[in-house]
């Protein structure tokens, strides 16, 4: 390959034509970026998006942000970063099987949770309440603020200047504020403009990841016994398959094998069901995907019900566990106190967030500052007093 940009673009278009399904988004057909940039000699536009996300400050901070369980409960359970990497892994597997654009999928997966504040959904609930009469707070919308405005990494533009397709994909997640639950099940009704198939893959993969891994973490932390999970058919049937395949496993080996089996079953079901819907739809282009009456990437009706059952069990027995609620309450108290003080004393907001205070008020600037914090920094800042 020669070093010219035009050769690289032609090569990328040829590669995509050979490897991708007609309904896959193509980097060579990207609508570009808000701030125009020349093409890279050997990375396509979606690869560059992925790399910019990985190198961002917001992505690194995910290592010290809560997924479900706060760090002081142990060191086995998922953080927001490890969850994100697991979603990206599952999503790339699905994308490759369906001949979609893996680089776009990976960029979307890696960005999907960077807007989360410290302390997971507890932190999000606090900031949403604090901003209830000022537009609220939603981690999906906050992710867009980060990549379009708050990250300052390049001299020529604010944010990360991601492609319009990556921004569109994150924007599709931000439109309705989804409760924790199976995204495909909630979007089964006809909708006016389904997102790109790559976006649908990430939504489905997010659900698969946390269904399996929240159960794993809950047992490891002692919030559930293995027998408790038998109340959900998805776990019960997966555990039965493991028992048939392996004669003698210790409880830890058994649990991990059952988690692997759940992920395999969910991914396999999704691929079968989505492949059938794609065959029926016979999309010839991305434009036809956008014009479809509904999303087509997701589990079968039977698996939707099994996921709902497991999620209901986890909600009742894990997310509402007294130990988890106590941790959430203490974290919420700290975050709320800091927010109120920052609104009263905007001079305590770091300089780089004061531009927001001038444009959008101290409430939004305080939320931006607190949302960027890790769990550890938030707790240390609160402990220093003065709040």
C-alpha cells in the first residue's frame, strides 16, 4: 500500500465491500466529523474514534467507578471499566458473526458508559435529582457532553471530534432514559427510526454482560447463595448443562462455568434470532435499516422472558440488598452535600469547568465536575471536610 490518503480510503472501501454485509455501516461512507480532519493513512474513521475514546481521561476513570458494587466491598467484582471491556468483547463477537463493522461497534461499546458519575446508578440518581428543574442528569447524555465538550485533548477542537456515526449511536442511547433492564424487550414496539445495527448490537451486549456478571459478583460477595439463582430459569438451565458436562467442580469453578454458559446461551440465541430477522428483512443498505419499523438485533421472545426473570431476581435480592442500599445511601449523601456546596461556592469548581458555569450555570458545572470524579476521589474529597 502506498502512503497516500486516497489509496488508504480506496483500500478501506475495498476491504469493507469484501467483508461487510450490505446493511453494515461503512467507515468509507462516514458522514465525517463536526470539525473536518484529513483521513489517516492506515486507520479508518471508526478505528480513530475507538483510539480517541481509549486514550481519553473519562475512559481511564472508569477503572475506579462503581458498576453495581462499591469498591470497599471487595476486589473481585466488576468496575465500570471491566464491565465496558466485557461489553466490547461480546459485541465484537456478535458483530463479526453478523458481518457488521467491528471498529464502530467497539468504539460505541467503549464509549457507552463514560458518562457515568461515581457510585453507579446511585450517583446518577443524586445528580438527576439535583438537576431536576434544569434538564436532569442522564449518563448517556453526559457521555455526549464528555466527547463533544468536556474532554480537552486536541488543540484544534473541543471534545474528541468523533465521527457523526459514533455520536449518533450514543445519541440514540440518550434519547429515552432507559431503566436498568433488557433494552431489546423495552424497544419491541415499532419505532420511527431504529439506530444502526452496530448500535443495536452494543445495547444487546450490555444486557448480556450485566445479566451474567451481576449474578457472578453477587455470589462472590456473599449477597446470594448459588441455590438462590435457581429461581431464574436462565441460571437453572445453564447450571444443569454444566453439571451434565462436568462431573465434579468445586463451587467457585461451577459458578464460573455457569456464567460462561449463560453468556454462550444468550449470544447464541441472539445470533439465531437476529439472523432470522435479518434474512426476513433483506436489508440492502444502511438506509433500509434506518427506515425499518423496529430494531432487529436482540434475543428471542423466550430468552427475553428468561432475562427478565433473572433481572427481577437480581433487582429484588441484590440491587435492593440492605448492604448495597447502605453503601448507596452513604455515597449519595456525600455526593449531594458536595453538589450543594459547589452551587453555593462556585469558586470551588476547578477552572476548566467554570466555562460551563458561565454558559449554563453553576448547577450544571457542579454536576460536570462531580460526574468526572472516581468513587475514590469523591470519597476522599468529601472526607477532607468543608462540605
